[in-house]
């Protein structure tokens, strides 16, 4: 969203408009008889699980009964199944906007009452009888950085009762999961951050924005720092150890390795300075230092203490079919937290497995003749990865994100990935290399919607990350259409050699 000084008033009006919308939704919801069981449906990513956690806690506090489902995609089949259930009241969080027409047709038109708390882009219709729709886009707010699905759910929850302000930190975990945190929060996320601080659930410290600091040894953290690469250090374990030693820091403590959290203040300053100097030729060397979000009720040294890692843990739970464990972890259940941590381990294995498959497929591509079917197509500023059954459909977006973020591809390269889902569906993800480029210039959701429509598929998502679902039998047709449309939109003339595309196996949400 534009933040020119002249737009300030307009911005305040938009925020007011959204809050009014949420308040009306909460008022309508308050009128629902407490004997009714609320049918809750949410998305399976970190934002979706955070949204579900906020709403569940709210419903429990209101003495309401609920039944929850987590859906990777809200397809027409899912809508039909939901409609066949005996519930009268449905709440959709972090999804629903993109399927508004389907929900109207199958649920609202049959007299069921539908609440949608979402932040995805409006596609077609957005208002109908029996439908209560709260979405920042309806107030003119772009919501790729400004507010998440969990944020909208939180505002709804807070409108129902001020005492739900102690759930603000969960909304921020959702926002972080949706990559809305960019060296700080903006707009509504900023207000939610103030609520979390006031509630005492979260504190913000300034530090090195490295991933895994609560759990991994310091040298491993530096080795894997792909979001903020440290030249000469990232990618090499021995270089990372040497770098730490050169700063006058002993990388070891006793028999083990030191973690960032083990460093004293002097060492922290030397490390921060050293890292920034090492990055001096990068575009913004100091961007590696910034806000770190600490969940105060989690114990020191637990990966759950860093909100960014918590978001990754939720992604892991959602993508590996343990959504309820993730939600339980959000709500503070100890057993759920333990299992969520185990799931995080499994998830990391899945990711490295996906990356291994990708790199192997990339290598074997070169040995195939032109008539043989390639699982990875590299041409015209695009990478098309057709994993078929080799990668879980819930992991294909993660793979596309990692490939897009790996330094091997020029900014502007499209990364399109496909994997088989149950019932003869194929799940698709679209990302663009060079994140900053996407802002304002590209709308991946629109682009993917156009491509998917050519084979009767459905798409959704955001400007910078889009997903779609098509029938598997139309994969080839889809890929042909994708080549055509992506080539027409490409920015760069040529794509870098695949050997440069080797990716660092780090975990990104
Ligand atoms: Mn979301």
C-alpha cells in the first residue's frame, strides 16, 4: 500500500472501514444461538493454523461448540461436502474470499450462514445474502504486508471481546508465516504488535535476523543464512567456524557448539559488526540486523520462542497433516508442542528430500534426449518443475519458494511447480525469483488464474505467491499454456545456467 503523506487520511479511513466491517461481522456472530455448533474451516499454512487457533480460543471463551477442518484448497468438491453437513453456521478463515461464489452457491443459497475472515484477493463476487465477509481488500487495503488472515481473525475476536487481546501474538505468527514481516510490521500488523506488547505475550529485540538461533549452533546458523547471505561464510561450515574465530569468539563451549543465545553482549556486538562488514558489498549490508520477535511465555532455547521459527513449525504441522497439533501448540498445550517439534524435524527431512529430488532431476535433465519428457524445464526466464508423485503436494509451494530464493536464478525468473494430489488433481505453485521485484510489478495470482483457467483449473493466492489446482489429465496442456503466458510476461532474456541453481537446504516458511 502506498504510504505517501498525502494518502495518510485515506489510509486512516480505510483502517476504520475494515474495523467497522469486522465489528459488524462480530455483531452478527454474537446473535448466533450458543447451542449451535460452529463449523470452522481454515487454510493449512501457518497463517491458516494461527487463524484457527485464534478463533477456537475465542469460541471456547464464548462457551461455543465447534467443529474444525483444515483444507489445503477450498475446491468445489469441498464446498459440496461442507454443504451436505447438518451445520447451520460456517466460519472460513484465511480462505473463502477466492471461493466466494462457490460458498454462496452451495451454502448460503441453501439458507446456511457463512462468515468469511480472509485477506486474499477478491475474485469476482464479494457480497451476498447470508454471507458476512470481512476482508481488508473490501476496505481498499492491500494485504500482502498489512494484515494476514490470522490478523483479520484476531480483529474479529477482539471485536467480540477485548479480553481476546492476549491472542495478538498468534495473529503475528500468522503474519510472519505469510512473509508479511519486512524489517518491521506495517499498518494493521503494527497495531496488532502494539496489542501483543501491551498484553505482555511478545517482546521485540533488535538483533541479527538469522534463522534457527534458538536451536542451531551459531556456525550452522551463519552457514545456512540464505535470506541474508554473508559472502565467504554462508554455504561453508569451515568458513563459518573460521569467521567466528576471527571475531575473537570461541565457537565452542565445553564439548558442544555455542548458540547465538550463549554469546555475551560484547561478543554479540562483535558478531553483528563483523557480519555487517562482511556483507559490505551487498545492497543493504545492515538489513541483517533488525527486529526479532520473542514469544515471552516460551522457554529460553526453545525454537518456539522465536516467532519466525514458530511460524515454520506451524507450516510443518499443516503440511505434514498435523494441523491440530500446530493449533494446540499455538494455544499452549505442552503435549502438542512436543509433537509439533518432532513434526518440525520430519518437515526438515521432507524439505531436504524435495531438494535432493530437485537437484537430481536437474542433473539427469541434461542426459535426456529432446524427445524424452523432462521433469524440469528451464527456458525463457522460467523454471517449470513437474514433480508428479515425487514430492508431497503440500510441499510443492515450499520447494518453489526455496528455488525462487536460491541465488541461482536471475531476478524475474518465474518458478512454477507441480505435484500430484489425491483424486487425480495436480497442485501448482508459482513464485518469482527476486522478491523485491514483485512489489507492484507482478501479480502472480492474476497470472496463474489466467493460465489455470485455460484448462478449467482454479487459482488463488497473492501477488507474490500463487497456487492453483487442476485435473491431472490436463497437466501437459497446462504446462504448454504456462510456457506461452510466462514467456509473454518474462523480464529477463535469458536464464542462468542450472549448475548455478544449486540451492542451500535451509528451512523457509
Ligand atoms: Mn494468509
